[in-house]
C-alpha cells in the first residue's frame, strides 16, 4: 500500500517542495536500493554523505529525497527538508510500511553480552508456543526457516521496518531482535513498538564510540524510557547487574518492570541448583511467578542461565505458556559461536566463543574452569580500529584465568597487529601466566591444539560465528571452527 508524500511530510515535519500527492511505496537510505516509487533519505554519516547520491537515485526513478540540506537549484522531484535525517528515516519508514511492529509481538534485547543468544532463545520459545517467528541478530536475519547473513547487529530503520513487514506478510506473530547501543543512539529503533525489552548486562565495550560508561548506559536506556516513541509494555531487567539496578531505579515509576537474576533472591525469575557439563549442557530449577520447573538446556555455561531467564520472562509477559517454554528451552541450541564445542574424538575440548570484551571473556573462562579437569589454553586477540581501553583488561582476565595464553590477531583492520598484541601483552604479563605471541591466527590455533593434553580445554575467543578476518581494508575467509578442525585433523595424522 503506497502513501502520499503529504502523509509522510506531516509525520516527519518536513518542509515540502514538490508534488504532495505523489505516491511512495518504499523508503531507503541506500542509493543502490532506489527504484520507482522510492523515497531516498540522504544521511550524512562519518565517512559517507548520502547527498552525494541524489542525482543517482533520481535516475533510478525515485520519487524524491529527504535531506537536512536545502533543495539544489536544478533538482526536479520531491524534496523534503528535515532537521534530522535519521529520525525522518525511521518515521517515514513506519508510515510507508504501515507500522508493522504494532501488529507483531516484538521483543528487543540490549546489553553488552548475551544479546544474540537471548534472541535465539526468544525465537525458540515463540516457535515452541506454536507461533511462526522471525529474528534480527548479529549472526543472521531469519523469517521462519528463511535466513540471510546479517549485515549489522541492528539494521537501519528502513531495513528493519521492511523486514518486519515481510515477516508479517509471511505469517509471523513474534519477532525478536537485538538493539545495539549504536543503533539506539542513531535512531535505528525509533518508532518500533516493543512489547517486551530485555536488558542483559552492561560492561566495558564500545567506549571508542560512546566515550564513557554513563553515555553507553544512556544509549541502552533509550530502549526503555520512551525515546523511541513509546516505552515497551514490559521491561525485563537483570537484577544481578549493577547497571540493571540503576536502570530499574530510573524507570521504576514509569512502566511494568520484571526482574531476573541468579544471586538476587527478590528477582521475579531466578534459578537454583545450576549444574553445567561439557557433554550434558546446563540444568537448573527455573523459578517463575507461574511456578517452578526443572530445565535442561543444551547450552553450556552459567551465563546462558541469565539468557534463558530473560527470554522466558519476556515470553511469559507477552502471553506464552510456561510448559511450552520449557520445551523450547530444551530444544534451543543457541547461536553459533557462543561457547560452541568443536566436535572431535580427542580427549580434550576445543571451544569457540564470541567473547570480545573483558567481562565476556571472564564469563567464558569461568565456565571453562568449572568444566575442565586439566588446563585452560586461551587463544585470543583484539580488533583493530575499535575500543582500545579493553585490551589490557582482556589480557589480565586471560592471564588470571588460563594456564597458557596465546595472544594473536583478531580483525586488525588498519592497525598494526603487533601493536595490538603488545597492548594485550601488558595485561597478560601483569599475571604469572605463561604466554606466547603468535600474530598469525591460524598458526596460533594450530599451536594451541598441538599443546593440548588430556582433559585440557582450548578456548578460541573473539570471533565466534564470524567467517572472515579483516586485515587492512580486505576481508578474507577465516572461520575459527574450520581452522580448529583442520588442526585436529593434522594432530591425528602426526599421532
């Protein structure tokens, strides 16, 4: 269903120059997607200015342009001048796609760690309750069984609205999505009508973007405090997290708050008698306002208990059945690259994990230490052109919780890999843990597996599900899981 330019102009409070009755069937920020019936939103980013592509989109048949700039003298078409193009993108997309989020059960998940797995669990709980579901994650975008690789954790507003409309047309009832701090700050989630919003935790990350933890927290808070257009119907918040408690204090009089936690006895959703094993997964007593249930999940590690609690709290809040949720928990294998065991017949374990912050790495290594009868060998690096403040802390965490650390490259991008490694080394060397520096990630993984002895656990951290490595401006195929299997095969041949 097309909308008139007038309807859009009123919603985005734009100065309209052009045919107010022209029909718009699509909104895009990407000039390559522009076509007949499109309205192009010219966003000025850090490295690219969408206004450079105005002539191109008009040649492609676009109806017109939304921009913060004045209309060029020679421009022919609809021009909508606005104060903030990103806000206008979200509002225009909501109008053109007919507010699909209002017709779905929409769950948003934010926090430093656990977002992706919590979304995967939420998807599984919806399906266990008989609803077709969709999800937007760091790993993939999925509608039912249809998947495409994710471009970014949280898409631009027009891409999300288009995705939600498609999910609705395909028969979905529920959509779960990650809401990153940058996305919230850049208005990508504006105009989305969340039924439930989950806060997992907040630890040091993205300070290269946000500057301070207070700014980082404030960006996360956008999901809950009404700045998106409305507050979620239910706010599901981790009571064990200090920033979660701060969030509760600042929202207490505004909305329905549901808490979860393991250490907090007053949490609405909690867990007791937690048992974790490498082969058996994680089991515990799930305590909810609707009763207690024994739960056995294939996910490995205590951090996943928090993810299960948050997802279950949201599921019950939007009307799902506890018994069916328990079945969904038992079937959900989670997101790839999240404490994922590399299958092999050897007498030691190899785990690939996405942990790329000091807190996430600490949780991963704590889980490994609980399970390991032998040593912990940790392979990790840090990304280039990203938050440098976490490099030394990650080195300290690795050194304090491992028996051997191999410092290597992650995605060095345009930074010198040796410089990144030397910064990590400062953290590792402050502990008593022996370590090696091997810049080549493939060689580092092979070395770790060659050094593994019976009952050891090899942790390969930082990249998880990623199937590439970025060196300079080039992206090369690289999958930690594939390389680990390659190293394990080589080990067999030498025995």
